[in-house]
């Protein structure tokens, strides 16, 4: 049985801009296996975030296939894509996107409450457990405005992990943090990868973080290649 949990084959993505067409991705192949921690580096505008959105089923490629759990996103309707994401993928963004009016515990519970099979009591218990794991057991009742930047990002990571996904896709997860806090978040993700065997794929400009992961890929002019990074 294959350890592959996410893969794309020869995907392209083009956008119409003004009078012409812009080719952002030009035949990308990629595979993420169980337990991987991979990073994608590259200049701004090289296609990194576009690729991450396609891998997470937030957008559909112009051509090629993206498979998660053996299912091709392009062959599913919007609701089916959402259900597949909820079952297999967690997301972490540069800006935490927490809901201001809800506590840390309530924010983390949201993805679970989208599942009809999970009741409120079960969602709260699972959320408490993952907040404990990211070191926020004492902050579960606090709203985002009452948390530091690092704490808010820990809540965002807990939210990504609460559904026990196969993989977490993270877009510049330390990009909005000071150096000390960024290193704490970096170490947390590395520890969670080891302890939970959850796969991580991050887009980052942080070469310190990229230099510690298991696999590094470079995006350049719409193409992706594995890189021997010297941080």
C-alpha cells in the first residue's frame, strides 16, 4: 500500500489578465508521503501559493490532477471538495484568520463542528486535547485579542490539527512573527510532525525553517524541483 497522501501530476494553472493569458504553473509534479515535512521556497510571484491552493482543493488546475485520499479534486463538486478537505487536510496561514468573537477553544472546534457526526461535547474535548498539545491549556477561554501573536498562531495550528488530518498545508506560517516567536512556532511544527506523524507542507521564505525539514523544493518560473538547500 502506498504511503502517498497527496499528489499532483502535471498540473498547470493559467489566468486571464487583460488581453493575454498568464501561465503561473507549468506542469508540476509533486507527492507528499505520510510523515513527510516538506518546504517549498522561491521568489515572490513564482507560483508557490497558487500551488498550495491547488493541492488543498481551494482552486482547480487548468490541466492535470490533484489527488487526496485517492480522489481527484477536479472530479468533485464544491461540497465534495469541502468534505474531502475537512477529512484529510488542515490549513495554517500567515495571518491566523481566527474568529474574533470566539474563544481559542471555540475557534479550534469549528472544523469538527462542520461534521454532522461530531457533537459539541466531543468537539470541545478534542479541541481541549490539541490545545494542550500546543501548550495553550491555560488560554482556552481567551479570545484572539487577548492572545499574543505566537499564541494566536498556536491556536491556528491546533485548529488545523483538530480533525486529525493526514497533512497540514501552511502558507508562510512564521512570516508575520518576530524572530523569537517564529523559532518557537517552527520547533512546535517539527515536534508535532514527529509525535503525530502528521505530514506538513509549508510555503516559506524562512530558510532557517526550510533548512530543518526533511525535503525542500524550489519553485521557479512556474516549475517545481527538489532542492539541496544550504541554509
